[in-house]
């Protein structure tokens, strides 16, 4: 599990187009200690913010399937803007093709829906530990 004190200091961008999933994920992040969470409802909005303020974030957590700019395209753009920014991808299906594509873009981790706050915390801890 992740240390809540560590997570309390991290600035997280959550990118999720489904309002219920966004609210649930934000609630889970707060349960595991996150305090600074910026929620965007699509990859286009996230990219606009990250283009001018990528240094203001310590982690991006993004859904895979979104209209306009999906999670893989967002990941690709983030790697151009700030290659070192940790990126966790949320997916409804962990197909081999998706995982390989995400790894090719330099994703730091992925988590399959549905997930619990504990699972999310473990994934985030692994990302920050470099695993």
C-alpha cells in the first residue's frame, strides 16, 4: 500500500470521460491520501493543461478509451512534453495489444477496471517505486 503522507504531497491529474468513474476514482484517491487532484473529462482538456503546466503535476492517471484524444495518444503527447512524468493508464480490458502499445509509449503502469482503492494505491506505489 502507498504511504498516505507521500501521496498527500503529490499533484495528480485524473483524466476520465465518464462522470461516475471520475467521481469514484477521485474518491478512491482521497481515501488513499491524495489531496491535490485535478480532474479533466477528456484527453484534449488534459493535454491543454499539461502543455502549459506539466511541471505542476507528479502523476497522470488516464482512462484509455475517451473521445477526441484517448489515453494512448495522451501518453504519447505527454512523453514529448515531459518524458519523466509518471503515467498510469486505466483500461476496461487489458488486451495484449493495448499493453504492448502502452509499454511502447513508456507507460509506467496500468490498472484494469473495476479496481479498489487498495489496488489503486498499490499500483501508484509501484509507479513511484519505479516498478
